C-alpha cells in the first residue's frame, strides 16, 4: 500500500509538443506546473530554448533524446498546430517509442484541425483543463 502511494506521487517525464508560435501558452503551462495551488506535476523534458541550428538531423537527434527520456507526450493544440512539420515528427517519434500521447487544446481554443497522427490514431482531443491534464499525465 505504501508503494502505491509513492507511485502515485512519482512525477512523470513529459515531452511537450507544440507549434513554435504557441510558446507563450507553453510558458504559461510551465508556470502553472510550478504553482503550488495546482496538482500538476511533471518533469518537463521538452525544448525550452530554440535549438541554435538549421541542421534537421541534429535537431531531430536532440529532440529525439528528449522524447526518449519522457514517458508521456502532451501535444498542445492551437488553430495552427496541424501545420507544424516538427509537431508531426515529434508525435510520430513518440508513437514509435510507445509513448502515451495526450492531445489537449491550448487555453481559449475550442476547435482546431488536429495533427495527422492524432487523427489517424483517433486520439481524444481534450478541451483545456489543467486539472484533467494532471490526471491524464499521472494515469499514463
């Protein structure tokens, strides 16, 4: 029983997949996870600063390592996320590695065209709800 308690409290390693133009929303999520009033805990394995390179193979290697360390990929979806080739690649890489993928709208987004893999896998597109996101992450 004590082991179950510890397991529930264990933080998950999460990779955040998002379109670059949504970085301000992602920063907000990162602040929210550090807010003691919210039960949203995870280790953020994703890109915090843009990778200073135009070499796609290098960028894929760096991002791939971060995805490999994560157990969950959260795709934050806005109206333009479906246009990002990097989001498509990150989701494909996550799927290849057997990671749980959670698709959640960014705050204020009610409808959006979903990225290719999310449509193909028929994953649920959740409305923005940080408490529900915390639950989905902890159950992954």
